[in-house]
């Protein structure tokens, strides 16, 4: 079984500042993938970044980076230079890496980010 | 290139009724999964379809069923609706057999059961 824990129900950040959203996970699978999604009030789940457990380097996608610490089982999302449009709910998720693929994700409870002027 | 599309976007049903939600995967994707997201919670996996068969299933009753068509599109059916079925239903697609980060969601169908 897999479990994702997001301990920050809400976060505030000033515009143009960086913010870190915490995510820890637990799994018995030897290989797995970690995802971060953004969900604005409209409901759409927007893909931000992905990290495979086998990847040697931390993933980056524009202003998003994933601070992956395998020994600590953490996969924190760092957003640099926050913008007002970053205000949304953020979800951390994971899935096992299986022969034949698959897209069964386990999600955390989310962190509501509010960017202020 | 169209992403994952879902319909309808909103619908209202009464207890005991049945509902069908539809999903078209992103171009090039052949695996579709469905999630239920109750208000204030993270999405919960319902099931996944690949090659027109249900491949994995989460902890949902048999009232939840699905189908995948030869063009890879999918339907989610929920019978005997309960008030607790009110939620946002999300569809996700990915390339079959691929263990990558290419897993995208649609905008969801918001179901209200009265």
C-alpha cells in the first residue's frame, strides 16, 4: 500500500518569493513515481512535475522544482518567484512503477496556497 | 492537440438514479482511469481501463462500473446514486505500458446528488 502525507493544510507566500510545499510518502514498492498537481477552484488537475524514484537528479520544470530526498521519503515542491496565479490547491501523488504501466495514483490531502501582494 | 476531455461538466441527479460520465483521452494515450474527489479531499482511484478491460480497481462498490471503447474513450456509470456520491469525477489518461510522468487529467464532471 502507498501513503502520501501533506502536513500543511494552508500556506501563504508573498508575491515573487519562493515557497516549499511539503510531501512525505510511504511505500513498499521498489520503484515508484512522484507527481505534483495544481488544482485551481475550477477543478481541473494540472500536471506540474514528475520524479521517478530511480532518477539521480531532482526534476525541474520552469519555476517548479522537486526536492527529492529518497532516504527521508520526501518529495517537496519548490515554487520560485511566486505569482498571484499560483494560488490554488496543490496535491502530491505517487504510483508504483509496474511492468505494463498503470495510472493508479495515491494522493495526499493537499495544501491550499495563497499568494499575497 | 486536445487534452483529456470530459462531459458533462456539471449535472444534478436524485437518489436512486443512474448517471453516465464520459471521457476522451489525450491523443496518443490508450489507458484511462477514473477518480472520485469529494469536497475538501484528494482524489480517490476508482478503476483503470486498458485494451477495453478493467485492469485495476480501487475500493469502490459494484455500483461503479465502466467501459472503454475501441477509440480508447471511456464511460463511468454509477447506479443507485447515494447522497455520498456527490463529488468531482476526474478522468486521467496515459500511454499504455509507460511508467513515466505522462499522466494528465481532464477538467472533471461535478455530480450533485439530491
